């Protein structure tokens, strides 16, 4: 490597310079003449022109980090739900308008191009989107952070609705190439599987393995209004050159190629299930694949500037986004002890100082455990290391007073009841210095319930960092109308300091601001109504209340509670069509895990109810129900700014935080919600008079459950509820197949109603009536909507990342000078 300074063109971002870049990139980057260029080609050229402008910043940030020998954060996540990059990058660089003009100058409409970009949908839901918001905030704050994950060829499936049912189609998002990534074929690490361990000269060797290579693809993550950038490095599997040469030499060319393909399957697809721990072998391979490459890469980077591991924990922080990357712990131990010959005790001390872990769910069925037998076949050395960590942990725990054998069995990293399994969350806790939940309530419940033994053993280890969202994507980008209005009112600084939104409170009672606020909101509703009209054939009154529940379909999120209210409202309108009704459009969107039967039945029910309601002439514009297909980041950017009401109605104690709740409130929707997850903190921030809270609290849920919950009593005692449930049971919404929804009925009425839908039903309907009354009081609703926006300061992911940086990672921003 030589160290001369490159003589490169300094790229400015005037309209003229951008227009030249567009032409250059179309011709030299895409290889097309203007006469032959399709819109796709222009998008590609425009993306390259933008990327060029990020690269200079990227190089200089990386140099600075290197010169200052900064502590780096490695954010390990199986999922990064990035969405589109084009607009985001334009806004970060402050060149949205000049680029629009430059494109217009070559005869291209930028708005049309924007919609051609496929989403990078490398995640299921909240956990993956949180990782993407965190990357944005780390870059914006100048925190030297690297995202590490998998470059799935197939992201989250596309959802179509056919006859009211979810149909999944593969999402081959790389079809037209990905202009944002830099392939790094020279950065490649072998990742081994299988084999056995042997002792040699007092050291363990892992031998007779098979391996696949992990190769790096880098994406620049720009910070907003700063020249700081970070890197997202995603690994892709490549079969080693020599793989199955033996078959090749025997003339079996096809088998050789097939074996190569099979070994590359490890980075083929994102598992689209965020509800159950499915326990698939390929999933475990994925988890090990990406953490092994990542640990090798970070050690290489550390050793470029250090000759011993003495300062390892001063320079490295590794964050585990849930347990999916937990194998990074035994992998780092293996690399330190077996390869770099660091003594076990020192290595374990390093590991405990560098690792931290975020838990994202209390649901037992989503907590990862892996079969010991499977681990012993796939990763025998790692299993030994886990056993050794466990033995040491249990020895210390019993020295510290945990003598009770029942307690030892409970806290063991290995579940010995039945088939032996490794409890990945326990491994994460034992080997990390900090463990956090994602909202105040979640962090409390985590230490009170699922991790209570560990919270007693390591009280200082547990903490809370309430989630946040990036205001750049979720307000500036998603709602230019509202963002522009806020700029006019209080200036543009809220983008980098969301607490600035508090200044909107000064405009309380300012009639012209309130009027403009309503107009901005209305324009977003019109924008959405246009798109929906296009593919539903229905028309929507933009002055109706837009009521939204947009999130994964899960029983605990209680889309069923929402549907029951819709049915009751429908019955009421039919019973008294002459009464004044507050017109509503109830929107649902979300994907169901492909194997989650009940979630899929819920989608079908929503669509059957929608068909009935929307075509009932008595109802007219007073109630419309829509299931918008294929929820994802880009659709969320269209839906959320158009919402008046945000449905956050999970059973208290089940939603770890929620982040959709924050996105909707930031866009001026009022929340109807339970005291669950971050709803509680949203209520504290905006004030109880600006939110509709209903239902059992987490403690009351526990109380009801232990007192013996009898859902049938609610069914029997509430006539409207009974009518709605009977309509579901008897085929009122599915006359061609009357038994279609009988399982829904029985789940709620006879089989225990685990998520206590019926227990919260009456309170929910009452809260919805309060919503109706408020909405028609236009000044009062507007004032509350503005209070919601004004109160969202603390829900910026910048605040969350600042807390992680200070309390958990102990890193400082890079100095850009
Ligand atoms: C779970 C699982 C289970 C095992 C294997 C595959 C897999 C993949 C994804 C998940 C995700 C479940 C955890 C999750 O997304 N939690 C959500 O995290 C958000 C960010 O902290 C939070 O706002 C949501 O409340 C929480 O449900």
C-alpha cells in the first residue's frame, strides 16, 4: 500500500455540477446513452452521483478514526431494515432540491425515480428498523460505529392479498444491482463448521471442519448535517475455490457446482418469523456465519494498530442486538484463546468488558435456545467454551451463596429439563457487562420476571435505554409538508436536536399555525387516499378520521381487539343510520409470519369485514376498512404521516417498547393505547389529556390471570361484544364458509383468551367513543396533535444512542477537525 494523497475531482453540489455528474455516471458508470436510458438507469446514475459525494466524507472520517485510535462500536444485528436510501442520502447531504433540478434538466422527474428504488428489507420488524435508526444516529452523532450483519439475497417477503388472504412472494431486491454497496472481494474470512476438537501442546485445535468464506459488502451511512459517516458491513457467503475439487476431478462437474451453491445458501434469505424460535439448522449457521466473520474482522482491525490485547476493551465495544448474534461470545473466546493464545481468564475478562446485550422481547416462545446436540455437531468447540463459561459461572454463583440446586438448575446456561438446550439470553447476560431493556416498563419486567435470578446476582449489570426513532426519516423525509411547516415556525434545528420541538408549545392557540398544521396533515391524507384509490377502487374522505394499526400481525398486538371494535361500530351504524357518526377510515397493514396460522386468519378476517362494511350502502362514508398490503419501510413513510389515530393496543406487559407508536405521534397522530412499552413514557411526555389510555395495566393483567380469567363471562355479559363474536362464529362475514373463523371465536371465548382481548374490550370501545367526541372538536384535536409532536423530543434515536454511548459503550465522538 502506498500513502500518497489521491488527486481526485472535488465534487461540488451545485445544480450544474450535479447535472454533469449525472451524465458522467450514466455514461461511465451505467454504460448507457441518454437515448437508451430507462428510468431505472437514471436512478442508478443518480445514486452513483450521490454516492460519489458521500465517499469523500467517508474516507476522511475513517482516516480520522484511525489517527485518533478511537474506541469503535460494533453493532451486531441479524437484521437491518434500511428501506430506501436515495432520498435519505440527498437529505443528509442537503442536496434534495439541487438534485431534483439537475434531473429535471435532463428531462427526468425525480419523484417518479424515487419510487423505483427497492427497499432494502433486511429485517422483520421493530428490531431491524431500530438497528437502521441507530446507524443513522451513530453517524449523526459522530459515534464511531460499524453495523455488521448479513447481506441476504432475499429480504422480507412481499405480501400480496389474494381473495383476502396473504400470499408471500420472494423479495429479490438485488435484481437491478445495488448502487449503494461496495463489494470488497479482498476482505474475506473462512467460517468453519462441523469437525471435532483435539488437544495439542496444551491448546485446543478445531479440525476436520468444512468452511465457507464470508466476503464483505460495505455501505456508507451518512450522518445528517455533519461530514461524519459510518460503515454498514454485510457478509455474503462464497464457496471456497477448492470446494469439492475431488468431485470435479472425478468428472462430476454438476455435483461440484451444486455443492458450491449449497454452501452459499447461508446468506440466501432472511427468516421471516419474528414470533417463534423456529430452531432451523440453517438459521443457526447464519448466526455463526456473520459473527465469526465479524469477530475476525474486528480483531484484524484492532491488531493493525496494537501488538497485544492489553488495550482491547479500551478500543472495542460489541453490542448484541438481541440474542441472535450471541455466538460472537464463544467465537471471540475461541479466537483469543485458541488462535491468539490469550490465557482463558484474561480472554474472558476482555469479553465481559466489550460485550453488551439488548433484550427485545419477554415472550417465552421468541427466546432463543439451541439444541446441545445440534451445537455439538455444528460448532463443537463453541459448545465446549459455552460449557466452560457455564461451569465457571455456576461455581462462582454457588460460592456467592446460590447453593439451592433448584436455583442452580434455573440459572444454568444449559436447560436440562428434557432435551438439553443452550439458553442464549443467559449466555449473553453472563458474558456482558451491561444488559438493557428497551422501555422503562420492559426493563422493569425483564429484571422482575424473566431474568430475576440474574438481576439479583448482577444488580449493576441491568439498565434501561428507551428506544427512539430517527426524525430525519420519520418526519423530514416522510412528511415534507409538516416538516416545512415546523421549519417555518421554529427553524430547522429539530432535525439534529429533537427536543427543539418543545418550542411548538409556544404556538398554542395560534390560529394560523393550527390551520396550517391541519392543512399539512390533510395533504398527507390526500396523498394516501390517491394511492389507495388506485389499488382498492374505493374513495376515501380526507376529512374522515384516519385510524391506523400498522405493525406485524401478532395476537399480542391485538389486531383482533381493533376488529371487534370495527364490527361493533358497524352494527351501531346499521342500527341507527340517522345518527351523527364521526366518519372513520380504519387502516390495517402488516405481515404475518408464513407459518403463523392465527395471524393469517386475522388478515383474512380483516379483509372479510372490510368487504362487508365497505359495500354496505347503509354505511356509506361513515366507516371504511382497509387492509393495505405489503407493509414495509416505504409504505410506512406513506401511511404514518396520514394518521390521525395511532392504535397501540397490545396486552399490557407484552410489547417491549414499540417504535411505530413514536413515529405516529411524531407525525401528529393521537395514540389510543394501553399502558404498555413506551406508550407509558409517551403518555408522560405528551400529557394524559393528549392521549387515550385504556385497559388493564401490566399488574392488573397478572392479577386477573392469577385470579383465574374467565373470558366467557365478558362474552355473556356484554351484548354488543356477544353479537360481534357470534357474527364471527356463524359466518356473517364469511357466508360462503361459515366456519372459517370459528377458531378465532373459540380462542377468545373458550380457550382462555391468552391476550385478554375480551377483558379490555369495553374499555377500548369507551376510549374510542372519547376519540370520536374529540375529533369533531377540531381546535381541541389539533391542539392535542401539536402537543404530541412537541412532546416527542426524547424519542429521537439520537437521545437513545447518546445514552448507549455514555453508559454502555463508553465511547466518544470522533473529532472531525
Ligand atoms: C425474533 C425471532 C425469534 C427467534 C428467531 C428469529 C427471530 C427474529 C426476530 C425476532 C424479533 C423479535 C423481537 C422484536 O422485534 N422485538 C421488538 O423490538 C422492538 C425494538 O426494540 C420493540 O420496539 C418491539 O416492542 C419489540 O417487539
